[in-house]
């Protein structure tokens, strides 16, 4: 066979294999989401805890598990982590107890959710049912559920993130909220490079926790994700800025804005591509300070792992979202 023809055939086989892998991954994700939704609805029916609250807790815990090494990998689809001593009861001599009756005697929260007379930490339905019953012990209205979540996690930020996830799931009615958009429209002139980690001197020596996208004053700034606005206002470093929390516990930070979109408020749900403000040069001083540097959008990403929050490089994500939008327009 001719060498060039052989290369073409090999390339086609590799390409088709890659496509199959991609499509397979998408199919598996869709199937997993359908199975999870079925579980959430099933447990909702018997506990009266709304499915979107169960989904919000599970999604929060999923992201925490994937960002920490001290929590074991989940064995099923549900990723709510319940410590064995909480499951079996703090005074239970058998920390691996699966008997719902003895677990109850020792004050554990583990219960039998699927009717097999076992309360197993590795069983998705048992875990979800047990956590739902724990919440139900506080009541089924939102204020009492917030108290239950706080008692369990002992962290205000965690409760806030879960409530944000809950708002998103409740509004859209499905689990697939992973779409992203590039923060400025592609038909405007802009430029950016990887500036994450660069030194900054104003206000004390610090590192640059983001990517600067240079553009003219007034260029629209858009939400990069489905999320909830956690913060809107002035900061002496970032000027007029907006912070949005997405479904992956990631905080999207937009700074140095010229102004905000009309009616934009904290607690508001936003979608990928939705207008949130415009490019400016605000910051480095008291409220209203502007013009100390060329107009640009400072865009940062921060991850919460249930204990703390840290910045990570947004540049690869920006490149990926920009590329995806350009391909979609072709």
C-alpha cells in the first residue's frame, strides 16, 4: 500500500476512535445524570425533601471530594460523604455496622433506603435516604433545612454554596449546567495572555491571581457560567467587581469594571453569555477611582474545597471557551 495512503487511513482510524471515546463519555454522563435524577426524585417522594436540595448537597460534596485527598473516592454515583462514626453512631463499637436497628440505638444516621434491611455506606440509595432523613429531622421548610445543613457542616460558606446550587437546580429543573462562555464577545477587539502569578506592587507585594483581557472602555462583559452572584460592589484593588459561584464550587471573579448591567443584584441567577457589566479601569483607590491603568477585564477563578479557597490559572479555560465559541460560529 502507498505510504501516504496508509498514513491517511491510520489518521482516520485514530480520529474515529477519539470521536467514539468522546461520544461514549457524553453518553455515560447523560446516563449518570438520569440515574441520579431518578434517585433524587425517589428519595424526595418518601422523605418530602425536595430533589433539588439533595442534588445541591450531592454536587457540593462531589466537588469537594474531587479537590481533596483526605476523602476516599466514592464507590457509587452519590458522593455525599458521611464519616463512618457518624453513620454507625459515635459510641458504636462496630464502626462498620450495617444493621439499621443497632445503628439507631447508638445514634447513627445510617438507614436502609432500598428495603434490603441493610444500611450500607456504599449504597447510593441508603446514603441519600439517610442524609434526607437527617435533614427531615429539622423540618422540611427552607429555614429549618438551613439549620440542619449548618449543624452538619459547621461552616457558613458551605451552607451558602449549597443554597446557591439549590437555586440553580430548582430554576432549570435538570443537572446539566456545565456550559461556559468567553467573558467578552468575540466580535470586539481584545487581547490577553497568561498573566496568572505575575508580581503586583500596588497595595503591597502580591501575585496576580487572574488573566487580564485588554479591551476598550464599554466592551460588554458576560457571565462565563451558570451561577449565582455572590458579590457585587467596590474593592480598592479590583474597583467595581462581580463574583459568581458556579455549580462546580468555582468562584468567577470579574474586576476593574466600568459599570454593572442594569438591575444586577447579589443572589441573582445568571447564565453563560449574560451581560453583567462592561470593561473599565476602576480600582487602586477609594470608590470611583479610575484611569490608573489601561482598560481591561481582570478575570480570576477560585476553588472552594470545603475548608478553604484558592486561586488557579484561568488562562487554559479562557482559551478553551474562546475556541469552542469560534468553532460554534463556523
